[in-house]
């Protein structure tokens, strides 16, 4: 079987629209959460989000091209272009049929759908755009990347809610490992910070309402957590066979060594209280990597800042790692980014790769009050230097989807 590596990364996020600013802000413990200024939020229970700033689709792609893409697709294409640049791939020299795109979105073009639905109500069916459906459907991010780069290989848009990024990277890893492709652009994207989504999540009591102190609103594992903070963005990586990367002299960022997936089979939106599915996915990822729990040096947690979710993930980690769980640093990027939904896994994979490369663990900020049931080492409030080789990244989604990746620091 082929060994599989990461050779490029790209990100659009509330903490920056390139890997270096994103990473620097994570390490410095900066919050990307801000008050929403796009809509009148007077009647909304939660008035904040991790909004992507300083991103102009028309400037990036030109007005004509940008108007054919919903914001979630614009994010994905922009992140993929960054990843391509870093990878050093020369598209003209590739076997195009062996280059694929695995990029998904949990919600797709919801803003386009809302705008066109309002137009239908106000002005009738004749005014609805013929591009509504292709702009709205969630596979369009992968499709636009494949068209832009001329990727003729497998194109897949997994829909596994908030575990999409890990699912996409994991399935790309599997295909390349078994010789089905040489290169795959993989990850997730989301642009769902919209009025209807904010209202729905808030009415489900899923969102934080700490509107008076937005920078402190996302607080995974803290006893004062009261829900997640919606966010948007995209995280895309170039997944490549080691042999292909070495043959072209690529700079290798990390190795993918394991992937595990499972289903809670429990509830539409709630995680299993004992973390059954999370435990199974983590165990499967370690087995796939042929590693033991004690080999893991750091865990990038899913950790959305919900009371039940953070507790169930903590329980799953304890069940799998036993007493070892108390010595493994567990970091929660969503304390700074908010919950990027379908983009979270890709963004957090990038964070974990950077963690292994630089030997620095980003903090979990807003750790003020200990929860006696969430009692692991969450790297509270300040980044930490450490010697690390193996990292695990967890992603879990509505419907009980669980996907876990294991990365290893690459040594030539």
C-alpha cells in the first residue's frame, strides 16, 4: 500500500485567510468571534459569529465568475488555490485522471437559496435565477475546484455534517493508499452565518447567548459553557501519495497514518452521552494507523462548547486512553474560531499539522472555571511547546457521524 502525505494547505477563516495568519492567531490565543454586522440582530438570541473578514469574492475571481458561486464555494476555491500554490504541483505535468477533489459542505448555498426564495415571493417565478440550483447544491465546491484545476479523477462531496472535513481527508487517504489516485484536494467549506440558520440553531438552544462578551463566548470544556458560536470558512489540503510527492521533489508537511469513522446511531442532533461513536472512531483510527493509545502526543478535539458534547468527548477519550488520557494535551481550536460546521475538520487538520511541524500546541482559551467532569489537560489559555510526533483530530456531526484522523510528523 502507498504511504500518504500532505503537501499543501489552504484556509479561509475568522482568524485569517491564509495559513500563516491563521496559525499565528491560534498560537497567540486570539478570538475570531465578533458581533454580526451584516443583519439587524435586535431580535436574535445569539448575535455573534466567527465571520470571515477581508474576503472579496469579486476581487478574488472577478465579478462575472464570483456571481456564479455562492460564498461557500468561493471560500473553497480560494483555499484550494492556496493549497495548490504551497504544494508546488504543476498541473500541466500531472496525469489528470489521477487527480481528484473530495470537498463537502454541510449546508451548501443557503444564502443563495434564501435570497432567491425571497425574490420568488416578492417578484414572482420569472425573477428566480436559473443559477439557483447549481449555486446552492453542496457538491458545487468540489465541482468548481475540479473545473478550475482540470481534475479528471474522482470528485466526491461527502455530507457528514460537521465531520465533513475529516471524512473527506480520510476517504482521500484511503483511495490514495490503495492506488486509486495520486493527488486529491480534500476538506470542507461552509458559509451558513445567515439569518435563518442563526434563528434555527438559537431556537434549538444550541448557540451561546453570551452576547455581552463575545470573545469569551466559545469556551469548550469550561464549566460556564452555554453553547457553540457559529462560524464560516474553508479548510483544504493536498493529499498525495508519498511516492508521487518524492518523485517531484515536493516539500512534505505531514503524513496521514490513520482514519476511523463510526455512527452514534443514537439521536438526530445529540451526541451519545457516553461518547460511544466517538470512542469507536478514535479506536478505529488508531487501529488503522497500527498505533497504541500511548503513542498519541496530542489530540485536537471536536469540542464545540456545548455542555453535552464536550462531556461526551471527554468520556470517550478517557474510555479509549485510560490513565494515559490525563497526560495527553487536548486542545480545542473552536474556542477561537467558533464552529465552522462543515469547514471545521479541514481547518483543524491544518492546525494539527502545524502543531506537529512547529512543536507548539495552540491553547483552549476562555478556561476560567473547571468542570469536574471535564478534567483532562485542555492546554488552558496559553500555547505550549512540546516534542510531538503523533496527533489525533476528532470531528463529530449531527446525525451521529464521527470521523477521526491520525497524523504523524514527517521525517525524511
